[in-house]
C-alpha cells in the first residue's frame, strides 16, 4: 500500500515513540542500523550527527561506520533479520565510544499478541514464534526471512556480544506503535484496558482480547516476560536512565503530542514529568497547568504540579485511581457505597466550572462554561476519601456536563463484570443520560477521533486494528470441530425448509433477528426463560415458556438461539433432548440466507449494463439510506447521482420509530407512504423500510451485499461513518459521499409549514 506523505510522516512519528523520550548527548554522533522508520530524522532534530548503515556494512566495517566512536547506536529489530545476531551486536559494540550505548528495539516471540493468534511478522502464520519456528526453519535449505526471540534469548545474545548492562522496557502495543513502556521491575498500576489500543500484524487472525490478559499477567509476574516487544538500553559505562515508565501520545498532531515519563530509583517511582514531543506542544503543557489552577479555584482537588523550564512536573502519587477504587467497590458488591462515590464524582464534574444553563429535564442537563473532558476515573486518584484529578488536558467550551458523565459511564463499563454488578441502564437513568445518549456518544467520538487523527490516518490504522465480531468468530472456530461449528454458527438456516422456526430469546439480539430476517423466516414460536416476559408480545409474537418445546415433535422444529450468552441455553436444549439448534449473531454475515434483493431484477440490470451503447457504471449494486420525509429536489438529486454510478439502486427508508429515536422528531409522512414515494422514483430499483434495530450500514450490507453505499456529505468527517467505511472496505465495498442540495431540506420545509408560510 502506497502511503501519502502525511501518512508516511504519521507512521514514522509513531515509531519514534520508542526512543524519542531518551536524553541524547548534544552534538553527539549516532549510528542508525537497518530499517528504523523516522529514527535518523528524530536524532538529527536532537542535534546529533547521524550515520545510517545496513547490517552488512556494520558487519564488514565498511562505508561510514569505519571510524566508529559513536555515542549512540540505534537498531529496531535488525538482529531479527540476520542469521548471526550475536555477530551484528558484537560489531555494534565495537563501534561505540567508551561512554556510548546501544538502544535496541526487539520483538518478543512469546508476546501477548501471538498467544491471541496474531500472525508472526516474518512467516505470516500464527504460532510459529511461540514454538520457536519448529515448523518453519527445519533445515539449512529453508529460506530465512527473519525470526523473533524471547527475552531470555535476547539477554544471552547481548551478553555474548559484550553488553553487560541491560535495561529492558516492556513495550505496549508493539515496536511500530509504542504507546506504553514499562521498565523491568516496574508494573502497571492502573487498568490498561482503558488506555491501550492493541495493534496487530494480521488482525484477522486474532481470537482473544489482548488487553484482558494484562491484569492477570501482572498479578502472576508474567507481564514483562510476555510483552509484545522490548526497548533495551545497553550503556557501556553501566549508567542507564532513571526512567521507569513512558506514555507517548504521538498518534496526535504535533501540538497535542506529549511524553509522560515516570522517574525513580530501584523500581520506586518518585516523580512524573510531561514533555512536549515537539516544540509545537509546549502550549499544551501551559494549558494543563492553567486548567489545574482553574479547577482548584472551583475547589476541585488536583495533584500538585508546576511548570518550569519547559517541563511539567508532578509528584508520583501512591494511591489507586478512581477507576480502581470503583472496581474495588464493585468486587465487594457494595452498590450503596458505589453509587455514593459515583454521585460524589458527578458532583465534582458539575462543580468544575460555571454553569451556563441548569438542568431543565429535556436531557441536555447542566451546561458548563468549560467542560474538562478528562474528568474521568482513569484521570483521578482516590486519596484520603476524596477524588484528586490529574492530566486535565482538554476543555470543550459550552459543554453539557452529560458529555463528561457519558465518558465516566463508558470507562466504568469497560469492565465486563460491571454489567452483572449494576445494569448500565440504572446509571443512564440516574444521571439523565438516556434521552440524548446517541448525541453524547457522537460528540465524544468526534472530539477524540479528531484528536487521534482517526479519519486522516484510517488507511494507516485500519490494517492493524481488530474487528470485534471477527475476534468472536475466530474464538468459536477454536472451540468446535469444523463440522459442528458450521452447523451452529454458519449454516444457521439449514433445515428450515422442512422444520418450523423457534426463536429462543427476546432481547436485542432477538429483536435484530426478527427485524432483519423475520420476514424471510416466519417464526412459529418465540420463547424465553424469563417469567416476567412470558405472555408479553414482541413484534407480533406472544412470548412463550420453553416448556412449549416439550409438546412439539422433536423433528418438527429448529431452535435459533438469539442470545449473546448462548451456552446455558444450548445446554438447556440438550437436556431437553433437542439437538436441532443454531446460534444467531447480528454482527455476522449469512450468505446462505434467503435473499432480500430482487435477484431477477438485479440480473436484468447486469445484462443491461453490458450493452455497448450504455456507458459502463462504476458499481453494480448501490445502496442509500434516508428518511425521505417531504420528498424534495435534494432527495431527487441524491438518488439521481447514486443511480448514475450503479446499475441497481436499493434505498433504505428509515422507519417512523427510527425517525423518532435518532432524529428526535415526528415524521410528517408515515413510513408506508414514504417508501411508496421513493419506490415511484425512476432512479430507484428497490426500496425497503429499515427496521429500528437493523438499520445500520453493517446491517444493510448483511441484507443486500451491495458494492457501494452513498451518503450525504454532511457525514463525510463523522468518525462513526468513517468506521463504517473501513468495515465496507473489508467486505470489498465502498462508501461515497455526495453534497446535499443546499437550498432545500426537509427541515426547512417543515419549518415553513409550521409557520404557515408554505
């Protein structure tokens, strides 16, 4: 994949986080060996004289390395790419001045990511490094493409090359994306689930959530041994840095990119400093100090801090974060204490700034003059019975406090056990977040996606980020024989030609099945274990007790489990002697399902497109969704432009219920009439009403398997839509944005009607 200039700069800047926090000698000499993106540039900006050389040149002592006496030799994974790594390390040792040091980045073949299924970076297969390449390099004739080593192996190689002093840092996530570094002997004291965005060589191979392994591995003393990679300081004079931990935010723009560095001795943290990664970031440090001063002026506790000589400093606080404190209350099962503590946290948020508006009950809540978006549990300590905040980098002007509280709830529920302790709905109702939940989430996503340059760098990020649905599917593949997996999770509609369908479950997954597939697969019985739901109605079906299955001939029906935690229901069915069942997942694609598309019409469109007299169109099947209320010229232009680019155009019309929930208005024209109006348009080949729970881009793709989705340009920078674009790309589809007709809109027409001007 060819990267743009900006994308290449981003890749190099991210990789620099491995070593850019180091203190380098002014006007020193540095040698960069082999492939080390951005490192030579970074060293030159730090006023070092830099020589770049290949491993071959270092081994042979030729080229610009001949005179040696380097203050720094820097390599990233280069010993992994040569057959004799000790020889390369020894040659580097010989090139160092007496006070010099080797800085080395190395992958760990026993890293978390590889136990989660990620493919080896050299062989492109899973588990090759874990079993020490037994299946790859069997004979001398096998072509060597590189290999990784364990921490113990790296230690021995360095010692054999003469490097006696070795300070290892565990790298999270990896060498190309070094977000966090932990010196050996120093362990994470906070939950990394909320701080790490794991990256992978082949995310499609992954079957476990890596970040869920961190805490137990820390507790078992295995965190450093299983780090994905290492950064190693090897000073010839034995004087390693006093750094214990580094957090880098180089995925941000220059003005926002910082290093947070914990210093200490003998593994004991003593002080914390923040440094700007680039000169443009100095203003950010000044803002943090100003934010803390303003918070203190509002009687909010903050960590003591000072800004001196361009460095922002704090003492190291030995106290649990608020996130850890809340989790301790959760584990103790103390709801009363939990809610009281959370109310106190909420009160701190509300007291953090002047109120521009009070809560009127419409769902907006209190509006703060300055909203500190990082007033969340991971950015506060619980100390002496009070919350003490730190790292308050970001402020949103005229900010609804509910935006911040929505973030607080999000962090709390990153722990899966939280859902069992206290239903999320309780907090959403308690703090008045439910009415505008979608708005708050979109605000948060937009702000932080912009901060992390998600949309601009999607082409760079996408190939390394995992898909949650695919992770779940991969895990299930590991749990069942191939035939049984196919029966349970892939060919779920098999046999329904001869059998009646029973849907087990009445929650969100059941709703999504009924909305997405119910019209194609009539449901004979809808059952649920919860007595409170039995006898009620869902999508026109009366909910029954599972005992009804005992009255049916076992070869007359098939059960579709529409519940995420399917195992207990599967066991229940088997205990009832029922073996004909499968499991539905709304995030999966089911190509064998009965089609929604008018296949004959699609084939006709394909035939017409082959007519030499008709110019070929870019796409075959296109899709566009909208409300299409008070159909006007803007709608017509949108549909016309879409049809110009595809042979067959499908239109999804948002249901009345969907308009009420997502637009928070009442449609003027009911859904049955809106869809008929759209169907009558000459540019539309097929139009369908989109059910409330099955109306997203991914749902639509599962239904129609289109080649392209069209959308209005007002969503072009929306982070959620950009995420959907990445999903479509993985399916071989595209997302195209069209500008709306500015002079006309349904909202404007409605306004004129309401004012009796039209």
